[in-house]
């Protein structure tokens, strides 16, 4: 069986380190906002060349707090995409704002040239989603944001370590939001997230909001949230951080192997352009026809795959029940019927990737 | 770090021997089952059993327990939630996160909301009454339930500090449509990070809470409501599973310690112990009493190595963050009085009799000398 993710393997490798971290935090018993958090924030700032980093309880919370501090409120509109994980849109909805969708390009990311027609007086923010670990085409997006004086919040939940024009994901807009969920490339052992920003003002407000909005133990200036990253997890991630580059290298190499081994023309693999440095949180290919049969076939051959995501957000019940207007997003809808995520985790062996690729090639050749 | 003779946080003592817990944690790590895993299911079953409800749902914090419970009963922007004026900021934070408005009721001398003052606060917009079992003291729930029934307004209990507290022998968290608990490291039942639990007997609320904590997902690919991300980590549930069996015992020890304080402090005329009603089982998450020259006593105790605290020195309704409610000083006289006169002494299960005696003697000395 070739599994899609392999957390068990990772945990096994690091078990000693993990238990040691747990013990050292327990000794100090400083479970909330401890010094390990500051250490990890420092490492991340250095790695991404960002001025400020705040660890939070999840990627979803990162988006919510980011939107909150740039001033998104009831009645505002936020431009984003419909082919993301629901958390991007939920964070907008929870603040009482309205998500406005633009269609995507062949590479599944926001099409910058379709943004302007969606801008209204109510538009306050653009939220590009760096899906699969590929940074959106940020230059034109930033240009539009500047022209219309809009904030930019990057949903970089899947793109820790990714780059665009040699600059880290999450450092282009006003705030970059990341997830440290167990299934992410840089992952915690539970929920986790963080924001990056160069704005001292945004940073200071976020670290207040993540801790009830309290200034100190007894004074509260504004009501906040509880969204703190556990000290325990921070101490584990300080160690795990050392392996990140190796993981990214491995995943990038796996993608390269797929590109080499998959030869059938029934499969489209979006290219990695020279602007991009992708970290392949997922490796998504487009199956021109018979996707669902292929999935069955792969399953029979003991290869686990996934679809990210089979139902676009604008087609989900929660969205349709809340917002009445119709969305015309032909690429988004078309892709939801074609995309397929192949295993790309760092524990795969070359021969496994070869086996997966050949199985796909054969499936289409036979017909 | 200052060497306290009587320290407030007992965590280093609680976690001196952790091999048993580490074994469980390392099993979770090995399984890779980090979110909504098996240990969490077990914990939810144990927790519901402990409190005496049909269901419980693990969430990311006590604050989130409050927020998600309110969301589950349909509280939304513009609605009003009646609660106590002297609570921790999180009660109100949870209400405000949903865009609802907290409506405060003053408290009794036992720090619990005065049930006689609730009816005058009820309006058409009132969607929930949220009693706070503050310091571990259970609110008069019999009376509150009558009001709730009369006006058909549901109760959500903030039991974050009140695990195993009870009124007329019925546990906090079993009265309302939902009960909200915190598993913060400093709570009577704690985990190694933020954490919270909601208890309920209502299957519908239970199902709704499970959706709300996990993005509204009914399966991996479809969501039917916009939810939140607020899950109790599997690892923390494993920690909780190890600690939950100690809760009854440690609660009894806290009650013994508090009773010992009560007996001795009642001899000191400058101190006043809030009335101990026999219907309320107080689990003493905090041991809070009234003291003359409170600030002097606080300073004196700190100097003598006793880590006293004030819960809390500035009333919520006068905080900058609640300016928009338009309250002015004096609106809640009991709350005001408490903020100026209360003091909290360490009362946890690890204190030795010697330490309790030292606290008592120090307080006696302070008043003798002053």
C-alpha cells in the first residue's frame, strides 16, 4: 500500500526528540506562551526574512486574526478563490464580510487579470491562496491592490517555505497566514498556525488578540480570542525545523520524478515557472478524462490518492444557503472534475513514484 | 525566579512523575492520529460520565467552549446574553466574538450572579443566560432554571472554574443546554496546553458542536455550515485521560484545605468569608475571601513568600474593551466592592498542612502588627 501521507513514519523517526522536548517543557511547566514559542518565532522570522511572526492555534485562526486587524468588518467584501479549503472563506464569513470569488488559472491559483472586474466600493482586501504550495502570481496582484488601496492577506496555509521571485510566501501582502496542521510540510502534533508581517502595528494587535485581548493579566483593551500555540508543540517544532529544508528538497525531487515518469498525454501537470519555488504540499495533476475510474484503478493497485477539493466552496451548502447570487467560475468548476492529488510525501521511494506513474501511463495506454 | 514558601502554581509538583502520561503520548505520536483521534473519543466519554451528561465535545479552550455553545444555540449578532459582572474576560470574549452583547448582572457576596436581579435585565433580544460558577462556587441553578423556563431562554453554563461543583447535588454543566469547561493548565482538571470541553444532554446540540469545531465539515469534502477550527488535540486528550481519574480526589483535598482556612480565618475579625450555603458544593478552583486593608495584606504576604493573587482587580464592565456598552463606575456596586476587597490564597491539593498554617499565621501577624 502506498499511503497518501505518512505521519507514522515521521513520528517514529522523531519519537526520542519529541519525548525529550515534552519532558523539558514539563520541567518548566510553562505550557502557554512559553519561551520555546519565542525561539520558534525567531527561527521562522529568520527563515522567511519577515520582521514579525506570531504563533497561533491554527491556520484558520491566522486568517481570522489577520482579517480582523486589517479592519475587515460587517458588509465589507474580500476577494478570494473558491477552490480553497473552506477555512479561507469561513474566516471571512465569521467577521460578517462577504467572500467574492475570482476564477483560477491552469495552475489552480487566482487569476490576477480577473480581479479588477470584481472590485466594488465595498472591497477591502484581496486574499490570494497559495494552493498546493505554489505562490500566486503576486506582482500583478500587488499592483492592483496598490491601485485600489486594498489590503492583501496571503492564505499561505499550504506554502510554508515556498517562494516567488526568490521571496518567501507570506511576505508579499500585509499579513501572511500559515497552518502547522499535522498534514502540512512543516507540521505540529496537533492544530497550529502563524502569521508573518512587517507591520509592527498589526503584529502587536495580533499578539494581544490571540490572548483574550488582554494587555496584562488584569487589563483588557479590546475583546480578543484564545489562539495560542502550545509551548509543548513549539519545543518540538524548534527541533523539527532543522529538517524542513530536507523535507522540501525531497518533495521537490518527487515532483521532478513524476514529471519525468508520467508520459501519457491524458495527464496535465501544471509547470513550475521560473518565478516559482514550490514546496508541494500536494502534487496535483489534471486528468483530462476518466478521473474517477483512474482513482478506482489506482486504489485497486494499492495507491492512495486524494482530491483537493472535489466541491468548490461556492457550491457548498453553507455558502449557497447564505449567499444567493450565482458565481460563474468555469475553470474552478472544470478543475474540480479533473484534479487528482498524487502521494508526494518525503518518505516515498523512487521506485514507488515510478510504480504510480507507470500505473497511470498503463491505465490510459490500455484503452 | 523568586523562591516562594507558598507558591501559587503547583504544576512542577503535579508533573514530577510523568512516565505513565508520556507512554500514552508516545502512543499517539506513533499512531500519527493527531486530530480528532481515538484518545479524544475516550476522553469525551469519560468527561461526560464524570459530569453526568450524555455527551461531551473536546474543543480548543474554555473560551471556545463558550463561543461554540452560544453559536450552537443560535446566538448571533445583535442578540443579548445575560451574565455575571465579575467574571474572567473570556466569558465576555466568547459572547463578543459572535457579535452578541453581554448584559451584566451584579453578584452576591459568594461571587455568583444574583438570580434576583436577572428578570429586570431580560429584553426581547435576550437569547441566553450564562451563569458563571465563579471560583468553583455553583450558582443557584434551581432558581435560574425557573427563570429560564418562565421566559423560555436557554441557559449555557460557564463552568470553566467549576468542574464537579454542584447545586442541590446536581453538577454544574448538567443544568443548562450546554456546560462549558476549561482544561487550561491552571484548572482543577488540566492538560498541557489550552483546552476546553462542552457537556450537553441534547443530541442536536452535540451534533452541531461537532460540526462547529471542525469547519462545519460533514465529511472530508463537504461542509454544511461555516464552522471554526477548535479541536482538542488528541495528545492533550491523552493527557486528560491520565489525569481525569484524579479529579474527585484532588477536589476533596481542595475542599479540605479551604475548610481549614475557613475555620482559622473566621477567627480573624478583619477577614470576611463569603457565606457557605450548604446547597452549593464549592470546589475551590480559587479560594477567595474579603480582607480589610487588602492591598497591605497582599504586599505583606508576597514579601513573606506567599504567592497571593487578586481575581480580578478591575471589573470587566469598566475595561477599555467594553467601553461601547456605556457603563459607568458604580453600576455594579457588589462587583466594585469585591474588586477592592478580595484576595486569593493558594488552595491546591499539593499544599502541606505546614504551608496552610504558615499562611494563616502570616495573615494573623499582619493584622496584629497593623
